[in-house]
C-alpha cells in the first residue's frame, strides 16, 4: 500500500474539487441555514493560480486544501475531506502540509476561520495547536458567528 500524496490540483480536477468540497461541507448547511462559501465557490481560478492542493489515496482524490497568501499569514481558506474517507488522517496530512508551506514561505503563523456552529472543526483545529484570536458576527448572516484561529510558529533564534 502506498502512502497518500499531495499535489497541486489541475484543471481536470475542478469538478471533483467542487463535488468533494460540497459533500464535505453539506453536513453544516442545515445547521447553519445556508451553504458555507466552500460549497458554492468557483474553484477554476484558484486552481489556475495553483492555490489548491489535493490529497490522493491511490487513485482516489480524498481531500482538498485551498491556501491563500495574506500579508501577515497564510490562510487556510478551505479544507475538505470526502465524508466516506474522513477519520483516515487525510485532514491532518493536509493541515501539516499547509503549516509546512507557511513555515517555508517565511510566515510567522498560519490562520483560518470557521463558523462557530462547526464546533467539531473548531475542536479539531484546537487539538492541532490553533488558538482562537477573534470572534466576529458574520457580515451577511446576523446571529451567526465566525471564529478566527491561528497557529504561530516558534522559530529558534539560533537557526
């Protein structure tokens, strides 16, 4: 059995990236009362900009990661693992990849945001060492709150 690999998404992956992002976030749509942005995003442009990575388990596209560079941090815009493949380490693998990209890109932290009602996601990120640093009401959804998390990198001053 081969180890899963992470590679840049290609134009041919667009429909799969969209479908798997929709399926991974679908569980939250009823809870939130709307479809989260990753469910309705047009991935073609960010794939062309090489900001999307996919994890392949053999020939199976198991998960999707979208990274966006910001002035002070690398932003995890979206991470989605196919529901039937969750719990197999693909999410952790994608998070570790994102953190590695941020470190090697010279960022001092990596950040993300998620809806407060996605409590299991917040707990997952906190288990990985992410710290809450802000909570704001959703700009277009009154009564819906967004949690902002980040993971600072501690650099050894001797290196």
